[in-house]
C-alpha cells in the first residue's frame, strides 16, 4: 500500500516523511490557493523532498486545456502525475495523455462506473473521494471497496487512491479492505500516533526507572 500526504506545506511533507517515510504527495488547487506560493513552486518543492510521485491537478475545463496543462506539469519535475477530473472532457484528455505516455489519472471519482472508464483509459490512478461521497448521500467506504474489488477482478493495473479521508476510522477500514493507496491530511496522519494508553505506559516505564542514571551512562 502507498501512503501519500495531502498538503502544499513543505514543513508538513518533511514531518510526514520523518514519521513514516511517505510514498508521495498529493496537491490540489484548494491547498495551493491557501498559500502565498505559485503552483509550480509548490510542486517543485514537494518533488525535491520526496522521490515518489507528486500529484498536480489541472484547472482547465476543456480537453485541450487539460492536455496542455498536464504536459506543462511534466516540465516541473520528473515524477509529476497529472490529476484529471472525472468529467466527459477529462476522460477525453486522459485518453490522449496516456496514449502518449504522460503520467495522468482521474480525480474526484464518485462512482464505480467512473473508475472503470478511467482504468480502461489506462489511468495511472483513480481517486475516489470517500468523505465527499458520504456527503453526497452514498457510502464512500463501500464505493471505494467496490472499485478495488472491480479492479482486482478485471486485472486493472490502475492504482486505487482513496482520498478525502476525514478520520482514522475511515483510514483503518481502507487498510483492512486492501486498497492500493491512501492520501490523507497531516492532521489525520498525526492522529494515527495519538493514543492515551501508549502515553500512560511510557510514563509508567519512566516512573519505574526513577532517578537511576540513563542506560548509556551505566
């Protein structure tokens, strides 16, 4: 399983890498718009921190514009993967890009059907938005499980990259489902560490040791 961090912050990327050796970075226009930096700077900086893929989303709404932006992103770093929306124009753009070997996949996926179309277009990845699927009234976890099951059954090589993860409960369910990849915010990743019982146990060890000299000084 690949684990990606969803952020535009270099500090958060480095912190996540120290914590678990992340496999790559996902970005989107909303994350970048929340900074005072240009999209290219964000992507180039992320690519300098991780050896894994850095995902950059296109903003154009027409196929020609999407193709142009995705190709342009390739000039920013060797391991940039373009995020193309699961729209009619997006599927056209995806087919053209993948036919030319440009790394690109499908984002904001809400249905199994969209995911299958992306895989048939040789998408590098598909990103079902778990939390947003829930917001729409469907079941985000169940939809993502069905996508993974369909891909496994059909032998698709496209990576199922679960996104819009709201909490560790969702993350854990996706781990158990055997999803290919997950991207999450720094706050959800940090919550993987927090456990009062662990803190109590560590405090107990320290109390039992008391005022003895540190082990390396013995």
